[in-house]
């Protein structure tokens, strides 16, 4: 009988090595090789020569791309509007979704609510739980107010039994909670290992594509916040969603990192309540602090999250520092803050060399786009001078090293969203100035940083 073979698999690229190395020979990543045990092949099913490969299978017919008729992807709404927004409109037949997040952030709660809504809409569903017993899931459903749900439940972690149950019940949507607890008898490695996660995900993906059943996989995350297991797991699936937010806050955000059927970086905003997760229809209200009067160091900007414009308050605090002043930003790029302070000094004459500078995006949102540059600089200047910006004021625009203010994408949509929420004054790049006036919004178009500073000074 052939013996099992021990190899070392890279968690980043999936490459293998016969022995442990500090550096993956395939992708060059350090400290990513993990020991795995694979089953030895009983038969001679591997051919080493090109002639052997050619003789092992028959050539298949090929089709020109132009001859293939493109069809729109049919979607089934999940019944949760914010989740449908992130998925691109709903659940896709045969689609595979991977959702990850910190423990206790609400992954299982959201999926149980979505499965109940799909079942009530007439779709047969199956919830496979590998981390909790059936009684625990039933207790959660009672807390959510859906204890009368007809969602089919299976407490199982063996892949072969799960696939047999899916084949027998023929559900339209299957949730696997979680992929790290699932194992196959064909491998001797423990559940959660690189080989088990990769093989189980591959079998479930193949099943989804072959039968048209939508599969939702719940994934664990590492202490750094990345999805646990091999990186190839994210390449296998159609959609990757991340749960974001502080477990001590009631608000949660689901962000699409990858989506073959919709926009990436789309977010859905939820509030955790006693009856589970509820969608937030106006998320801009979360990211705007309610000040009775304008305060120094605060400036509102409009950012884009996928297809949705969001108003976010940028707060800055400038205070006297020591010989080594600190630069700290929360929710914004730390390196970019140092660059903006240099531009502010060189081109606008605002010096913060001996000052501690702290910048924060309110509400825990993370802003990665450079359109926040102008708002950051104006909030820093406001805090340094101790003068608040006017009520109803907002700004956005990218700032270059030469002091120029560059346009932000989809500026018209940003301005319309601001006007809809009652903002009255905007400082924007000249290229983003609308050709037609926007009712209720006074727009100041600028080309350079010093122009923006002069506009703010004139406002008093």
C-alpha cells in the first residue's frame, strides 16, 4: 500500500515544496510554507511526457468568443437590501460567495436572516453549521424573532455527508458555516489545514457550478484581519465579502473586495439591534457628528464607496508638540498625512513642524481615495488657527506635491448628494465644477491649495 506523502504548501500562492523553506520558491513570500499530508496515488494516473498527456484525453471542440451569446446574470434578492447592494443585486445561481470577519461581528446572524428571507420567498435553503449545534442555531433564531423559520438545518462537518445531503434535498442556496471546520475523508490532514480548506472549497465550488446551487462560505480571519487559509481560496470563489466594524459599536459594514457579478468596494451598512442586523438607509448620518455649533478642526467631505457617495466628517487636532512631533491618522493613509503637511507648509504657508497632528475619519470608516486630501488640509488649518469652518461647508479633491488641486471621479454625484443632505457651501477642484448650478449649493472652484485657503479666509 502506498504511504501518505508529506509536503509543504504555501498559504499565499498554493505552491508546494518537498521540504520546509523560509521562502516560498514559487512566489517568494517569507514564512508561508505549512506542512500538509497528501494521499498517495494508488494507480499510475500521472504521465510525465507531453506525448503521454496527449494520449490520455481527446481534444475538445473550441468556440469563437464572438459566437457565444452573452446573457444577463439572473439574480434573486436576498430580502436584505444592504446585502443585495454588496452582492450586486442579489444571489446568483451557481455563484460562490466567501464572507469573512472577526469572531462575533455578526456573520452567522446576517446569513441566518438572509436564509430565512430567501426561504419565505419560496427558495429551498440549507444551512450547514459546523461550529454550533442545532439547538444553538435555534436559540439564535429565537432571539432574532424567526423561530418559526422553515430553513433546513444540518449540523455536519464531513464534506462527503454534506454533498450527499445537498444532492438529496436539492436546495437553491447553501451556507457552509464555516469552511475551516469542514473536512474530507480523502485527506488525512486535520480540519482547517491548507490542504483541507483548499480541497473542500474546490469540491463545493465544482458542485455549485455543476448544479446551479448558490453556495455561501463563512471564513475565519487571522489576527491581522486577512482570511485564514490559502490565498487560492479567494481566487476560487466569485465574490469575497469582508465584515468590518468595531464589535463595541452597533454599526457594521460589509465590503465587497471581489465580485465577478458586481462592483467591488461596494459597502452595505448595518446596525446591530436586539432583532439582528438591520440595514441603514442613510449611512451618511453615521459618519457625521452632530455639533450644535461649528467647531474648529472639522471638515466634511464626500467619498465614494463603490457606487454610493457618502458624507464623512474629517476631524483634526493640532496641538503643541515636543522636539519630535507626532503624526497620527485613523481611517486615513498615515504616509499621505506627512506629505499633505509638507504641501501645506510649502504652498500655503501653514507650518506644523513643531505641532502634534491627529486626524480621524468619524464613524470608523476607512477612506483610501486621495479625494480626501483637501478636506484633511482644511481641517488641519482650522484646528491650528482655532477658527471653525462655516456651517454647511464641505470640500473634496486630490492635492498634488506641486500644490495643485486635482479632480475627483464622479464629482457631480458627490455634489448632488451633498445638496440633498442640506449642505450649502462647497470647495471643489475646478474640473469638478458643474456646468449648471445645483440648487441650494454655492460652489467655489479652485485650482491650487492657496486658492482654497483664501476662499476659506474670506468666509471668515
